[in-house]
């Protein structure tokens, strides 16, 4: 009988591979780290955009607030030399003459004083609650201006009433503040 013997291949345990090498593990960790950094970056961007959206909503709320005050005191708001325009940007605090949380206003509060008080209250809220500033003016190009002091308003009698609100959207002192503007018809 012929016997065929198969010679078993000699395998050296010294050179055989079992498991992952250190290089493969490091490359895997690098890929996982890059993925996690990408997720973190998208989360940060999402938070920034959420804050920006909230601030735009707040600017709209503040613009609607002063618009409602103008409509509530429409006789003064329609005047060509309205205190709503001339008291900008800070208004005048008339104390308890025009502010009453417990009852009727006093007889010392004229419509002019109420307009100045409205502007004062609005400007205070913009600064304290929103860290922004705003102005009411007449302007044919409402989307210009960089701040209340440089509002870009033309103040022509034929121009529509405009409410402009500025705030620092990116918290960078080297960039212009963000502008929200809306035209108003009484």
C-alpha cells in the first residue's frame, strides 16, 4: 500500500497573528474621536442657532410692545412732532404720574408724558431684558443703520413709521449688531 503522508505545514507561533494590533486600535480610536468631535460641533451650532432664533423672537415681541403702546396713544402717535419720535432713544421717566399698577392714572399724565414714559419703559426693557436698543422713526429704507445713535432714519414726514431693534447676535464686539425692523401703520 502506498501511504501518502501529508506533511503538516509548520507554523511558527512566533509570527502568527491573533487579535488586533496596536496600530489598528489607534486608528479605530482616531476615527471614533473624529466622529464624536463632529457630533459636538453640530450640537454647538444647533445651540447657537436656537439662541439666535430666540433673540429674533424677542425682538419681534419688543417691536410689537411699542407698536401696541403707539396704538393705545394714537392721538399723540399721529402728531408730526410726536413725543414718541422726539423722546428717542431713552424717553423720560415721569414716575408715578404715568405708571400705576394699582389704579387709574393721575391727572398729571398728559398724552405727551405718556408717550415719553412709554419710550422710557420700552428702552429700559430693551437694555435690561434683551441687552439691545431700539428706536422709532420715520424712514423709507428701514433696513439700514447700525445702532440707535446711527439709525439711518431719514425722518421725512412722508416716510412710514418704523420700529428698529438692534442686539448683539454673535457676542462679538468687532461685528455690527443685528437689526430687526418693521414698518408700522397706525
